[in-house]
């Protein structure tokens, strides 16, 4: 899912409260039964809601940058993952595992990227049914051209954290990612 849908959910203050219909100071409807209010006031819901808000806001701001270069979030993610892979290539199955796109969605994204000259598909020598997605020089050049703008946005985003907060956040995010996607970081997943 790309950021326009996320951006549509954000209110001017950047909260999801308006989306959920919660409308009092602490976010709970005053006419609600106390036992229901207690469940809805659970800090786990708050933490997950904040995670969503940060995710939505970050994607919306990054998407604005990428649109100027003709990229969607999905195409940028594929370009970035390929550029950081050995020989700038990945098996389609590996790319699916690394990206936040379904297998069929990735196939459509790679089809569009191939038509644009950003990637090519090459058959896998060891598996006649398998294919690699390979970054082209054009794809790399266009990715590199977008990076100064993208990195400036990331600098603004991450600048609200000091070094210790950033390191702690990265460690926490790696643990969470290993929990929801164990294959993404086997070392972190086994340390749980």
C-alpha cells in the first residue's frame, strides 16, 4: 500500500484519533462503559497507534520526495534493495521476502520497472523456473540522483533523536522486525 492512502488518514495534527472517532481529551468517549474504556485505554493500543502514526507520516513525507523523481514507494524500495545486494541482483523470491510487497504485487512492480529500463530479469542458472531481478545502469543512475533529496528528508526526520535514542530505536526496531519477519534477521530472531 503506498502513502497516498496513509496521507488521507492523517489529520492536520497527525493523529489517528479522528479516524477512530475517539473524541475526548484522553481519546475516550465519555459515554462509554468503564470496562470498555479501560480496554481502549490500554497502553499497548497506544504504543501500536503511535507506531502507525509515525509510519503513516514518514511514508507520506518520503513519498513526496520520490514522486519528484518518478518513483513510487514500491519502486524505490526495489531499487534500493537491488542496489545494496551483491552484484545488484536478487532472486525474485528473495526480493519478495525483503520487500513490503506481496509476490504478485512485486511481479507487477518489476514489470513496470523493466518497461522503464530500471531492471532486467535474468534466468536463474540453477533453477529453470527462477529469475533474478537485476538493477540496470539507468536504474542505478536514477536512484543515485534521488538520494540527496531523500537523505535530506531522512535527516530532518531522524534529527529529532539524539545518538543514544537513535541507537536504542534501531535495536528495538530490529527486534520487532525479527519477530514479525524472522527470516529478515536470523541472528536477531534467535536472540529472543
